[in-house]
C-alpha cells in the first residue's frame, strides 16, 4: 500500500499577460487595436484568469469591458470547465441528441439533451470525486453552485466515470452534468471553452448582442452586448504572440552545451518570431558586450519554402509557374502573375506590405536588401495567402506597366529550424548571408553590435547565449511510503513504478504540465531509508 503525501508541482503553462485599455471602442475596433499592439482581445481559460482580468481593470471603473468572445455560426458540444471535446467520449441514448435543448442530463446511465431552464438535481466534481446535489436548479444555476462550493459541473471522460456517476444518482431522474451546446468562440480561435456568464445568459437571440463584455462589479461575469457599443477592453499578450521571457547567460559554451543548459534550467535556447523579439534580445545582453551570442537556430537537413514574415506554410497557397521551382535559386519573384525561383543575389524591384496594403518599390535590390528595406519602412516583404491577394499584386504591377519584370515577394527556401521545434520561420540574417548560405557553420548567433542580425558559426565555438522560459524552480518533497510485507524499496524498477504512479496521480488531478520528477539520493547513494521499522521518506525533485 502506498501512502502519497505532500505532493507539489511546478507548472510551465503559459500565463497570458493581460492589459487594460481605458479607451472606449467598439468590439471590432478593440480587436484590431489588440492585434496590432499585443496578440488579441483577452481569452479566458479559468476562474484564475477571471480574477486576473478583474484585477487589471481600473479600481474606479464599475462598467463592463470587452473580452475576446463573440457569437459564432456553429454550435458545438462543450464542457462547463472548458475542456476540449475533440475525440471526447459520448454516451448518448438512442436517438439523442434530438434538439430538445442545449443542456445535457444523464438518465438511466445515458445522456439526453433537454431545455436548460428545467429544474433538476445535478452532479458536481472536485478532487475527491463526484458529488450529487439534491437541490433542483436550472443548468446555469447548477454550474454556479458547483463552482462556488466544489470545482464545476461534472465532466465525463470515459465509461468508467459515467458508471461512477450512475452509481450515485437516482436512476429515475434526469440529472444535470457539465455538457452543453455553445455557439461562442474566442477571437484568437482558442479551442478551450470556459464560460462565466451572468445568470440567464447567453440568449440564443442575436438581438441580445453578439459580443461579450465582462463586468468588474459583478465578480467578472460576462454579458452580451451589441458589438457597436463603445467601452474599454482588455488585450492579452506581450511584444510577440508568445511572450517569452529571455535570459542572458554570460558564460561561454558551445551551441550544444548552451542548448542543454537552457533545457535544464529554463525552456530552451531563444526562439525569435519578430523584430520586437529581436529588440528584446538586444536589451537583455550586457551593454558592455559587443560580440555574438547563441540563439536557438540550427541548420537542418530539409529545405522548404517559407515566408519572410515567419508565417507557417502548411496548407499554404502556391502559384508557381509551370515547371517551377526548377532549382535556379532560393528566392521567389512574381513574373507575369506567377512565381519563379531565382538567385537571391540578383537585383530586382520588389513588393512590401504595410497597413495601407501592398507597395511596389521601383528600386533594384537583392532579396535580402529588399527584405531589410521593407522591414525598415513598412512591415515586410509580402506573404500571399490566396489567389485574390496574388491578383491584387498583379493588378498593381500591371498598372505600373511592370508585368514583364521579375519582382521579389516574401517567399524563400530555408533549411534552418528552432531548437524547440517552433514552426514559424522569421529570420534576421546579416546582409549577404542567405538562409542557405554555406557560411562557416550550422549554428546561428546574434550580433549585439549589428542591430541583432544573425550569422552562421561553427557549433563548437564558445559563446554566451540567451535562453527563454520561466526559470526552473526545484521543489524537494519528502515522501513516506508504507508497504505491507517485504519491500525492496531501493530496487530501481520499483522506484520507477512509484514515480509513474505519482505522475499519473498528478495528471488525474490536472496538476502536472511539463514537470519532470526524479528521486534524490542520499549520501550513501540510496533513496529510501528505514526508520522505526519502516522505510522512510524518499525525496523527489521537480526538475522543471
């Protein structure tokens, strides 16, 4: 018998930075503002997030503020606690759901959709299991009760949990649990579906409003409003889509050594998505240092076409001419409306994009010089997502009677990859060092004295480096194990089995993210020691 006590964990989950904007705008205007300056309008996963939202709003403001929720066009079955229902277990009765209502009750062990306004007993859950509440409430009131006194309405992941609930309920009654129909979606397309409505909302009527505001004075609850209403709002995110904390390590190591150091103590070597990230990297390096530092980019074995601004090319539209690309070069130009690969060192006119759309620059530059020009004066070389955008560009070229010219766009061949496997492909090479340049090595370093530009180096060179991620917090916990009969607790296979048991318990309690656990040995090399005829207190270490 194992007695597990005093379990702790260290979560590495990303916590969104929230920003209160005390300027009244419509929901669409607020969305555009947040996307331009941060990541998006606020997305919310839990009551912890709700409380953080309430705390960022000015204390003197008692009205509502926009968050990133808006009515969508499709209904989807969702769990009250926000869990994703993709590949989720369902146990509908025959012929169900039959559109009788938007909330779900269990009846004789199987599920039925029914009107949310019906009064029913309900099942809550918390860490020690399921609780049947014998007080009839509508579905939304039942959810509020569960969140106040327990955790939430019950989520059912498998037939075993369904059977556990069936054993504690009254078989002739419809009993609420946490499944319901939802047609609301987050601005950033986040797929978790936590909701915190005021009582009686949301209404399925569009007349009640299609956009969502949070009330600071009502415990952060949400209400529907017309999207044209002007009110303050909350954005989330930092300077880039993932606000990575960067850490400069002023110790010279090879690239592989630096990678191991960062993975042990933080998340990984620095990954970079944008010029904002480049500037943040520059700011963390010691001001007196003028050399280069390792970042997380390394040359790989596979080439692929990618966009200058770093967008993912998966399922991307391509419009290469017949027979193209044919290996002539590593950069792409548009010519008579279709794309050709060409050597990057050639001088061509080029296109940029910015807030006002596409800009044709009639100045001949190499592809990398064109990229630098666009980033300095506009946003970047253009990314072309579909035939409509390709036609818009082609029309602009034809208006200037330049259809017979090769004109650079933002597509180029790249064989480099981030240490953390991040798939965005923003690059910031020094002039003349293209993505496929043979260079002098397979690892990338950033120069502090050259506007943060990147160069290739031998991976064995010793350099300072930059990590990203929250710093590791080790926690040592004493674990007392009691066993019946003879136990060889210092047997390695048994210790591994105990660790696996702990890990499973943490996962079931939703307390473990990317944590690593391991035994800590004593000076004698043993994990467990006998105390008063018992094997005493092994200790485990959270490595991340």
